[in-house]
C-alpha cells in the first residue's frame, strides 16, 4: 500500500510537457501549478491555450496514440502519478480526483437514466446498497438545484436542458466527496443564480471536507470571487502564477496585465476575456523564444530567446525577460 502524505500540496504539478501527433513543438511546455487541500486554484487564459489539455493529462485521459508526454512530474498527496499509465490513473479518478468536463453531453451516457449514472458513480467507489446510492443521487441532484429530483432522476440526458445536464455532471463529480475537484468551465452554461448556487456548493464542500479545487474559467468575475491562487496560461505555458490578490493587484506579465484590463467592472455584466489584440499562435506558428512575444507591447530582440522564471516570493512567479514591470518599462523607454 502507498502511504499518502498529509502535508504539502494536495496536487503538485511540477512539470508537464507534451506534444500531439508528429509535431516537434510542445503544446504544453513545463506547465507547473499546485493546489492545497481546501484551496481554490483558478486557471485562466484564452481559448486554445491548453487549459483543458493540461487537466485531461493529469486525469490520464488524453488519447495515448495521439500524444507524446515528454515530461510528467506530478504528485497527488505526495505520490507520483504515472500519466502514461491510464489504467493506473483510473484508481484515482472519481473518488480521489473528480473532474467536471467542459462538454457535459460527451460525459453523460445518452442511453441511461441520469439517476442511474450518478448512483453507479457512487457504487463504483463505495460499499453501499442500491437504495443508498439512489438516495445519494437524489441528495446530490437537490444540492445542485435540480427541482423534483425524485422524478428527474428517472429521465435521460436528452430530456434535460443544457444547464440541467451541466448540473447533473456536477452532481456526479461531487457525489463521492472527492479530495480534489478539477472543474473545466463548470458554470459557463448556467444562469447567474444557479452559478452562485454551484459556487456555494463547492465552497461548502471545501469547508466541510477540505476538498481542493482547480477551476478553469474565462470569467474573471468568478476568479475574483473564489480564487485563492491564480495560474495564467498562454500558449501552453504558465506565464504567471501566484496568490489571487497579487495577480489582480500587482500583475507582472504583460499578458496578465492585458487580461486584467479586460476585467469587467464590478457593477457590469459578466463578460468573457477578449481585449488582448491578436490571437494565440498555433503550434505551427509558435515563436521560438517567449511565446507571447508576437503579441507583447513590450517585446524586444531578447524576447526571441526563452525567458527564465522570476520569483517574487509567496509563490508569485513570472516568466518574462523584463519582470518586474517597473524595470521593464524603464528598459523599454
Ligand atoms: N487530441 C488532440 N490532438 C491535437 N491537438 C489537440 C488535441 N486536443 C487538443 N488539441 C489542441 O490543443 C490546444 C489546446 O486546447 P485546449 O482544449 O486545452 O484549450 P483550452 O485552453 O481548454 O481552450 P478553451 O478555453 O476554448 O476551452 C488547441 O490548439 C487544440 O486544438
Ligand atoms: Mg477548454
């Protein structure tokens, strides 16, 4: 039996580098972040930057034939995870580490009643009777705000709205009190009232059972509300990470600064990020040095070489030749 460590990070992603197909450019390059028990880490970044791929890699869910993992140093409760071994990873999935997927329809089986799917997730990991598993399914459906859960649990996925299916996914992920929840855009399809209810539910589970949470979201309003830590991802790299308060109030990477300036006002409606000019490079057009250099307002010739990480303490780290910012501005002017 493996001894699980109780101190240190719950999930410690020390480095993940991988590429798809025959490409010799890594889609993810040295991705690094950690989350402690009871803590919420938010991963932010534009569409296509690798947020989903990095969490699927941790869950051992990337198609083995399509991906080459060059570097995978990941520990869960102090135990190394072998991301190449999808069978071994199955041991952790569901009960220790649960994931809410970005595409709710692709992770619900259309042929089975939703109650059965949740109950099955419960019985797969616990020694409970069918009646107990059904009761747990009903309780979880109620907790995610599905009205009349006793009736609803008998329905099939196609009978539910997109928002309801999303909530069923959330109920299924949380049914086994996971130690770590990885939630990929879990509330994007939901209206604000239900979104608030789901965020409350996650917070309660964190408080009651010390669940750690990785939340992937485009919504900086949500990040501001729930994040203890933030990791900013750009083109497969974590360009800046640190305590949420530092990332919001003292961002150092030009990309983070761009994202923060697209932050909606507290009084305004929730918006998606969009105001950094240009688009994320594709794997074919990936710059050799700093991956942000093609869009960076501060880019200089040195940015054609890879930057090394600057450490500002308290876990605040920045991957930019010119960090800290003040120095950067002086050098550019
Ligand atoms: N199986 C695959 N084979 C090849 N490329 C892939 C595969 N899966 C994902 N990609 C590529 O990896 C990149 C990152 O995708 P990913 O889904 O992680 O982005 P994301 O940050 O989650 O974006 P979004 O915010 O839109 O969900 C994309 O360019 C995508 O085309
Ligand atoms: Mg995604």
